C-alpha cells in the first residue's frame, strides 16, 4: 500500500510541475507578445514623418475624383468666301454642313506628384494644387452624324469632322468648369487624401489635418 501510495504522489507532483512549467511558458510568451506589440505600435508612431507622408501621397500618382458625363449635339457649317470689292460673300454651292451628336466624359482630379506634406507636432499640413482636367474622352460608339451636305465645290473632309469635334470638346470642358467641376474635384480630393492618411498610418484624434491649396500662377 505504502509503495503504491508513494507512486501516486510522485506522479501527482510530476503532473503539477508540468502544469506550472506550461503556465510559466504561456505567461512568458504573453508578456513578450504584449511588449513586442506595444513596441511595434510605438515604432510605427515614431516613424511618421513629413517625408514618409509625402511619399505615401505621391505614390498614388494621379487622383481622379470627379467625372462629368455629357451628351452633346452640334451643327457644323462652312462655306468658301470670296472678297468682292470691300465685302466678303459666299461662293454659291460651296456650303457644306453636318450635325454631330456624341457622349463625352471629363475626369478631373489632382496631380499627386505636386503634393507635399509637413508634419509639425500633431498637425499635418497638406500642400496641394487645385484640381485640373486629367482626361476628356469621346465615346466613339456614341458618335453619330446627321444631315451631311457637301458643297459642290467644297466637299466635307475628315479634317472637318476632327476639327469640329475638337472645338466641341473645348466648349464642353468650359461648360463643365463653369458648373463647378474643378471645385468639386478639389473638395473630394481633400476628403480622399485625409481618409487615406488616417487609415494608412492608423492615426488617432490627436492629429489634426489641414489643407493648403496652391493656386497656379
């Protein structure tokens, strides 16, 4: 009996030692994980600099924030003119004309290579240019031509179509800007950049983000 009892005590002691060792190991790893995690967070906060923030922003290249979609229709008409004495007059049978309709899309945004960031204490100042038109495309599938009329002595050419569409695009761009396209794109760019910086660097409410819009000279 005594021998059997002793064996049971020894086994129990061994089991207790194993449990204690296991707990010590777990506590050790938990402490190291916590310390390491805290150190990592502190390091990440310590590495936030003006240069790093600027590099993050400029890595985006271009930021297209606003699209302006439109449908347009225009009349092209041109004649050969001759000067008779002091006056210009149309040459008979030389008038050519056509009507063009098409869909277009204008994208506006920021050239991110011109953005730089300054960090002073907990204030992040973002210097950025005003938004500009980044692209302006015509949907070729939407292009339709109506009521073509060649002048007898002045036929329609491919150059006529190209020049007319070019002028139409310029007018559409001007109308879009007048309707606030660039202002809207600038405002939306600020919102996107602010959100990006906060999320990319896991910033808290201690940081204040300010924008400085650099106007073109």
